[in-house]
C-alpha cells in the first residue's frame, strides 16, 4: 500500500517551494532584523546563499544512498542499535517541528484574529486537518499542493505589488552599518530555518516516481523559495522599518495591514493571511508525514495509517504544552536554530564520515590483496 | 451490523455538520457594540481619564430624520491604566466599546507634559484597534472638552476632527498628520524628536457642548488646529507658532499643497499657491563637522494678485521665483533657529539623516547631539518654479481708471 504513494518530480518541486516558504513568514523577518536591524536584507541574502549550499549537501548526502530513507541510511551505516538511536533523535526533531508549526498558527490566531478563542481549539482543528491530510497519503498531499500553488503564487505577487507603494527606500539606510558578525548571525537563522529543516526530504526522495531528482531540478525550487525569503525580509524592512519589524510579534501581518491603495483597496490582511496559513500547513503536513513514515520504518510496522490517530492526539497535546506562553515560545528561536544546524552536522555529516571510514577499513584489505 | 455501522456514520456526519452552523466563536452583533470614533485621554492626578465618543447609529443614518438628540454620546471613566479605564467605561455604557473604528486620539496638554509614552503602548498592542487614526494634543483645554464640541457639517465630532486635519494637512502647510505608528517610530528613532498637531476649542466652550451650537450658522464654539506641539522624548515642552510650523513642515517634506504670500516691490501682497513640493535633507561631513543641506523643490502658481505688478513680463516671474526662494529660506531657517535657541534639541531628524548617510560619524556624535545640533550648520538650496499664473494675464488692478 505504501509503495503506491509516489510523487512526480513536478509535484516534488511544488512541495519543496511550499516547504521552504513554510512558516518563515511568521518569524523570520523579526529574527533577522533582531540582530542585523536594517541590514536584515543582507543577512537574508547571505543566509539564502549559505542555505542553498547546506541543502545541496543534504541532496548530495541523499544521492549517495539511492533509494534509501534517512532511517535506512542510519541503519545501514551504524547498525540497528546506534542507527536506531540517531533515527529516534531525527524523529523527535520532526515531531517537535510539526508541533511548533501548529503552535505558531495557534498563537497567531489567538493573538491577532480571534483573541478570545481558546488556544486549544485552534490547535485541535489545525492538527486535525494536518493529520487527516497525512492519512490521505503523499499523492494526495502533492496534488493538493499543485492545486493551491497557483493561488499561493498569485496572492504572494499581489502582496508584493500592493506593498511597493507603501515602501520607503530611506528605511534601508544606512547600508552595511552592522559588523559582518551581526549579518552572519542574522543569516544563520535563514540557513537554519527553512534550509537545515530540509533533512525532512530525505524521507521523501525515495518516493519519487522517476528514478531521482536531478540537482538542477532540485535547485529551482530552492532558488524560488530563497527569492521569497529575500523579498519578504526586504519588504518588511522597507515598509515597516527595522524597529517595527523587530518589535511586532507578526511583522508580515502588520505589513499586510499597511496596504492601502487610494483609501479603497485596504484591510486585505485577512485574505493574505490565508497565504501564510497555506504554506505553514504544507510544511507541517510534509514534516508530520515524514514523521509517520519514519516511525513506521524504524519499528518495522506495515502501514503508517494506524498511527495517525494516536499521533494526532499526541501532536495536539504536545503543541499545547511545548511552551507555556508566547514569550517563551519566541525565546526558543536561537536555540531551535542551533538544533536544526546540529542535526545536519550529526545526523548527516557524522554518519557520512562513519560511512567513509567503514569503506576505508573494508576497502583496504581489498586493495592490498 | 451494516445498518448499525451506516447509522453511526450518518450520526457522525450530522454531528460534524452541526459544527458548521455555530458561526464564530466570539462573534459580536452590531447592536451589541458601541462604536468608538473619538478617544481622549487626560491625566487626573495619578490616574488616566479616558473619554470615548460613541456614535448613536439611529441619529447618523441617512434615512431616518434626526430626532433632535445628539448624534454621539460620550462615556468617560478614570482608572490607573488606560486599558482598565476602557473597560471601566462599561459602568456607564450599556454596550461594550468597540475600538476598531477609532478616528482620532486627543491627548490632554497636562498628560502630554508628563509624558505620552505610557498611554500609547495599549494602542499598538491591542489587536482590535486599527492604526490609521490621527493623534493630536489639546491646547489650553482638556482633551475631553475637544470631544464635547458639537459640529455641524460632519455630524460626528470625531469624524470632523479627522477630516479637518486630513484636509488641512493636504492643503495648508502649518498642519500635519501623525498616526500612532509614525509617532512610535519617531519616539524610538535616534536623532529625531516628534511633534504633534495641537487642537483647541475656540469660542464659548460651554455652549459648544449644547446641541444649539449647531443651530447657528456661526457656531458659538469650534475646534481649531493651532501650531505644532514639540516633544522632548515623550514629554511636551513647547509649541511652534504658525510660521514655525510652516517652516517645520517644509523641511520635513510634509507639505503637499499650500499658499503663501510675498511682498510686491511697490507695496501690497501677492499670493503663490504651492502645487507640488518635495524636500530632501542631505547630511555630510565637511572638515570634521556635520553639515546639513535642505534641498527644497517647489512648483507654485500665482493665484492672487493684490498689488500692482506686471505679470506680462518674463522678468517678473523670475523676480517672483527669486523672492519666493528667499521667503522659503527665511521660513525654514527661522524655524530651525527658533528650535535651536528655545529647545536645543533636534525635531527635524537631522541626526537621523546623519546616521543614515554616515553611520560611523553619527556613532561618535550621538551622545552629545543636542550640543552639536545647536552649533549645526544648515544650508538651504531652494528651487522655486512658477509655471502658471491662472486664467488672466495682467491683473486688472493695473488698469483701474484714475
């Protein structure tokens, strides 16, 4: 049954773009502007550059082990026990990411739009939608992605076009007044948040219909997603200025509120929020789908679908207890970024080094004989 | 068994469908809300007195004729914090105050002198309120008094204040609009102190509260915008008069359209209408010292000739342009001089311009910018162009028979 869930390269590209844009709209401008002020756009530019490098490494790592998911790779390289522990770490990371994404939506809805609605109601509904989608399988998710992709791009283009009249070029001045260290620190957030998280796709690459995704096909969504990141951060600085970008909880929402074309076309923020919700939804679905598949593989179950109901209840609860309040949740950012980066280093880098060493040890006697 | 399963499914589907019927979680019907249009905050001792002007829907609707009661009503409450005061309003109001449609926020002069920072946070934190309302400072009166004055052309006094300021800022140089986001940004920007437009009640303030006020053609009391309030950090320290406000707005590029007069060579006055105006401020470091250049580009037209002047000659236009340029320099430099001498801190954002152009030079100077500002060299480069003189050539004043 699982073997049927395959996606085409085209669908994979759409999923990649959705994943990269993902939940960055909620917090990335604030994080980058938090360290680099009006130079945040440089941080975003640098971060996207480095991030494409990191995700190329992820791709390259996956292509060393064709047809294998990261769970298989860990088992193959490190054996059942040590590999299992690494895989478990990876799965905990996926689960926390999925829950955090649901929590971001919950916090946003109860802060900006429905202030008197209990957080748990929003979390329950969003988690339910996500897990129902996960249960439907990757084919359905990918087709949904294709359906919504045009709308997503259209709304995003509208957002940019309508915000151009509101932007003030002088807000970006002075250029490069921050030290390189600050700009790199801002850039690392961009590297961590969409790009290091792309380890998730190591669960999905083996599900492609075609043999494999070529590097070129993989790069196009990375660049489109990167462009979206750079545009959003730059617009946020141009429209809101460094202070507002840092100090608004949801700066992209505040930015959308600014739209006013001739005092007629305004108050579009509720419509544009759909866009932010949509990309977060897809990111969350992809993450939790990978989580379910990974769990099934790790424990050798036959079908991941039996897990969706317990996982739904668990994710709902976890997203509620993950943080006691919105202040703590936002303060997690830097630590979370480090976690994402260390995942790439340990779960991929370390494993590949071990794989190489194993090859050397095994290879040596072969050469000498 | 199959029947049981089927009926269970139907029950489940119906149960889920009922979720759709419930509507919003915290919906509020229109007739449960009191729509707040104007707000005023005064400081009484250690507490804030918040007054809210609420519209009475029946009185402002177009179809039903007015029944002779006021179109708005005012609720006020006093509490230690602004938000508490807002909730305390329900002690007198029958409905919960809905703040999304707020148009103006009037701050009392005594509050402004003690600092406005504390009252502003609520307005940017509250998700309900929109941020496109204007702020103003009540001058020589309490903020509540401003909201009590009944107006006629706009039935709702808060709307009147909003549109009066909006129109005035677009067509008359001495006034300007400040929204809460702009004000907060000015408060946190280094090298820039904020200003707000002042509003006062002219005429008989007590009669202005009565409905008879608008039964007269010339109401006994009106609200009027007067000068700009100068803030040091978030505390009101003084006022600019009309000329200085005009100079300030020209420097800050706040002027869209305006009118100003010049003296004719042979006595009498001639009025120029500003059609377009753009000002750029440039900051440089020359000889180790910051130099500010204010570049003003202005397109005007002759709109009123009240003297004998020959408008058929191109030289006259040249002379007028020259005179207008001198007049702009005088306006702006006297505003800068006044601020330097009286207040001694930067309300023009010259420091901020320096930061944007030369961030490192600003770092060295920012701690003693007030002293630097007093010594600051400001240059003016004004370019006035007169393209049109209206529909007549020479004024008939030149041809009035002896």
